[in-house]
């Protein structure tokens, strides 16, 4: 339940920020579609999806299963949406035409956009798998339906985001930190300490009955999300970027 309170708070604050002029000015996203997209798929949609799962005491199993599916989709689509946001407009255009005199209109494949399209396609496949999982919930629990395939798709989306981040985050320390936390610690901690079949307590503090490894995992993810948003904001606005509340 603690993670439910945590996520409903984050979701509510994020929604108020993105919905208000002052909030958008503070975040410096008012005139930046890619930053709005990034913020929505990182702090709004997935956190509301998680709230539905962890905060609402569903009495019907089918309602809980649908909330579980939305949570799964929120995670995978978050990776895909972030990858799309890094690519900006025309993220689906896989090739660029360099029309300079030296290249004579040479066509070049854009690796970032390839990653974005691949992540979106993978998320669509996941949505199909999860739809089938709900329809067949009486045969196999949704949590266990095609679990390996679900993890593989989420991992694939994580990899696509990692490729794009690595290519676009100019600060080496920040880039390395994003990859270590987001692509190594977060999935590793989940598998070892958070998953339903996890067997380890991990290095982070626990409070039995109140604060579990799952809460630790979500806090680390929140910190990661702030770092990711800072990284894409820094690329958009320049190296001297900082958040300041408008007067």
C-alpha cells in the first residue's frame, strides 16, 4: 500500500504541473512537444496506472487483472515513449536524406528512429499478449501468462532506450549513471529482490509490513526518471539548463 500512496502523490503532482501554465513554465516544456511527451509517458501515465494497481482495493479479480495489465503496459510503453521523445518529430521516419552537394542526396538510416519504431512495435505486441492474458485469465493467471515473452519485450524496449540515450546524452558521467542505474541496477534489483519468485533482500533498507524491496525499487526508478528528464531537458535547452520557478 505504501507504493500506492507514493504513486498517487507523484501522479497528482505531475498532472498538476503539466496541466498548468506555471507548471509547464517551471518544467520548461510549454513549447517543446518532445519534452511534453517525455513527461507524460514518464511521470503521468505510468504512475496513474501503478496507482490503479497498488492503491485501489479491487474486489473483483477481473478488475485487478485489468489494472495489472495497465501497469505492465505503463512500464513498457514508458520506455518506448521516452525513446520516441528523444527522436522528436517524425520519429517514425527511418531514413534521412542528406541533400548537400557533397553527398548528392545520400540516404542514411537514422539509428535513433529505428530504435523508436522497434520499441513502439514491441509495445503493440505486448498489448496483444496482455489482451489475450485477460481473456484467458481463468486458465492461466495474468501474472504468469507468457511471462518470459513479457520480460523479453520490456527488456528489448529498455535496450532501445539505452541505445538512444547513449547516443544523445553528451555528459559522460550522466550517461554512464543513467545506464548503470536504469539498465543494470533497476532490472537486476527487480529480478533478485522484487519479482514474485525473488529470494533476496538486497542492499537497501526494509521495514517489514510497511516498506519492502518493491518500494525501494520504485524510489530508485523515480530518481532515475528525474535524471532522465534532466538529461533530455539539457539536450533540448543547452548545457546551462536549470529549473527555475517563474516569478
